[in-house]
């Protein structure tokens, strides 16, 4: 008995020591928002914040995943962003997501400042290779030929103190990357509760990958507590964006169980808070199955948002009362199904496409529409691969027949097989107007080894990034840059403006391709000729001709069979009536 008591005391002391040693907090949040045209947007956010002191090491972690902490330790990173996205976000009808991402894979990182650029390139290559193995992705294909360093479009979200050098940025995108379960599984294993319990248990692959749009994200940053950065906070944020079509579920009514195929067996035991937010703004005629723990009215930037908060931990303590119970929230839409609700367009959205006839010269065109009541200043970042040579003198920005002069322009010419083309252009778009930005390019021939296996499918051009500050927060759901949790965005009015980034479509470009069947035909013909000629030539060159005497040949089995049947037929011809005469002979006895 005394051994059992001692063991319990030691166990309690051990866990108390661990909790005292690590000052990290884990929070999980889910935001669900109905969209026009019978779509539902779900945003999952799992945030871990770790207060580190002077003597703390990133190699000894508690709730923060050690593989991600080691990236900061070994590669000298101050900030890291990674996303895997399938589908296209429809800004014109859906508004803006909480976190934006381009199609395919996108990664950028801020490294600690140094004068050795070769060291940064080496660390960037090693970082992409490590992320490739960690998330089962093709990030190892990132090299200097598709890496760029934007100057104005991407800014660090970490603390910057006077007198400190600027961190060094590296950015790359793989628009051809396919997102599948092999990316979701290692992503979920980085969470404290993995995929067993909590909000992450709703992320069933069948429901996620049958949606219209889904995006996985990992966002990390190191925030300094003082100017010397002797004490800092490591923030790890894992996000999931999912858009689902309610018409595939048989009607306008929806629930968590209906959207994700199952309910939720409580919250993560290691989470400090576990909240579900339902957007019920201007949704008259909609009933929620449960009474919320809190109704939140958020007003910022002239936009009013009404949210209902459901505390999963409170549900476990009060409703379930220690028993295993499934948490589920259902929404019943009692409005007339024949009435179509048309939402107003967001302040700004864009479309991108390719123009041109033939395979000699084309044009990349971006249409940017400003639906806001005032003019907007924005920056457009174009990351063009090296195999699409663009002409800077053909860059035009037009509003109807009026040409708009850019406020500033930053252009980096590309080098074939070494560096992509980079273009950052800033200009002002008038109110209630659509502006066309276009630039010409050439179609070129590549080396036959540089074509993908499905060469006739084409090559992808990464999406462009449009950055601006909005004076209004209409259709805006993003979290402030200085905040960590989703609840920090409630009533978070920003006087300087609301920072917004939107990404356009990735373009599919069909380059001139050689006839890849000709090498195949030549190889087949050459191999056939060699195979037919090899045998006789090998026999003639390796065997000796020797004269042999005549010997009595042995009769084969086939010859014996032939002789047997020949003898039978010969005997029948010589005495054809022998059997007949014997039968008709008189009986002499």
C-alpha cells in the first residue's frame, strides 16, 4: 500500500514540475460562417504560445512540436509561413478568408540577419528539404530558380526594434503541388492531442478532401520580449480553411456532424480553451439547436458582426457531467428556399488570365476591381518563372482609355535556369473602377529534360499577390497582425487600416513541346535492329565450324509414328478384300 502512495506522490510532483517548467498555452478555436449560394466556411485554428527565458532551449519542448522548434534552432529562423491549398477562393461572392493562401504549396521564411548570402541560400535549401520530409510534400523542388525575395509585398510580423538589422526573406511557390491525406496526417500529428480528440477530430479526410476549397497552414513567429531578445515568445499557429457546398448535403440545414461526418467527443485535454464560434450576422429565420454560452457583438471598421460562442469545456463539465457525450451544433434554416440572398461584393477583388493567339507571344492580364467608395493604394507582386520571359516596357496599367502611372516599381530580371522574374508595382486604383494590368511575354522552347512527364498538360505560373490597407472592414475576418487568437479580432479597431492580402488564380501556360513520340519510335527501332542483329553476329563471332562424319541417325518418335501409319495404309492397299472373302467362305466342315 505504501508503494502505491509513494508512486502517486512522485507522479503528481513530476507533473507539477513539468507544468512549472514549461510556460506554454494551447488554444483551439473553430469559426463557422455561412456564405452566399449555399456554401459554409469553416476555419480551424490551433495556437500554441511558449514563453521562453534566457536559459530555455528549443530542443526541450512540451506542447510546442519539437520538429518545428528545431527548425528555428538549427536554421536561425524568425518567422515561417507554409500553406497547402486546393481550389480557388471566390473573393467576389465569399468575401475574405481569415488566412489567405495561393493554390498549391507556398512557403516563405525570415532568417536572422547576416551578411553571408550563400549561408542564407544554403539554410533555405535545407529548410525546404526538411519541410518536404516533415509534411510529405514536394518542397525539395524549391531551389534558386524558383525562389524570390520580395521587397514591399511581404513584411515580417515579428517585433522589430530600432538599431536591429532587417531579417532576410526567401519566398517560393509550387502551384502544381497536389494536396492529399499524406499532408494532413503529419500536420495533425504536430498538435498536442494529435487527431484523437478536440476540434482536430472533426478533420476527417473524406469530408475535407471532398470540399470545394481547403487549405492547410503552419505559421510560426518569434516575438521578442525586450530589445536584446534575451526573452521571447514562440508562437505556433496551425490553421485549416474549408468551404463546403450545402447542396451536396441535401438541403440548407447543416450541423458539425453533417459537415464533417461525425461529432466531437469533447475538447483536447491539454487545451486551455476550446471554443466554437457561429456567425449569425443578418441571419433572420435561422435557429441554432443549442443555447450559446455567449453572444458576441463585434464592431470594427464600420462592419457589425454577431457571433454565438459555444464553450466545449463548459459542455463537458455541465452537459456531459463526466460522461462521454458528442458535442454537436445544428443550424436550421427556416427561410423561403425560393428567395435568393445576394450579398454585396467585397471592397476589392481580382481576376487573372492569359491572352494571345498562337505560340509566339502572349500577355498576362490582371483585372482588379475596386468596389469601395474611395480610392485604394495597393501593391501587386508578380512572381514569373524563368521560362516565361516578360518585357518590362510592355507593362501597362489602364482604367478604360486612361493610363495610370505607377507610384513606384521594383523589377528583378530573371535569368534562365537560375532566377525567376520578379515585379512589384504600386499604384492607386480609383473608386468604383476596374483597372487592367498587363505585360507581354514570349513562348520559348525548353530542353527536353525540363518538361514535366505530362508535357502537353502545360506549365503553371504562380498566383500574384495584391497587398493593401482597407479603411473599412466589410467582409473582413482576418486577425490583427499583433494578435494571436481568433477572439482577439473582436472589436479590434485599427486606425491605420486593415491589412489585406488576396491572391489571384494560378495560370496554366502551354509551351511549345517537341514530338516526344519520335525518340520513343527511334529507341524502339534501334533496339529491334540491335536485337535481331545481335544473335547471328554473336553466333558467327563466337562459334567454330567443325566438319562431322556421317553417322546412323536415330529415328525420332515422330518418324516412328509416321512409319507406323504408312505401313498400315500399305498393307490395306495390297489386300483390300481379305476380310470379305473370309466372311463369305463356305463351311467345309
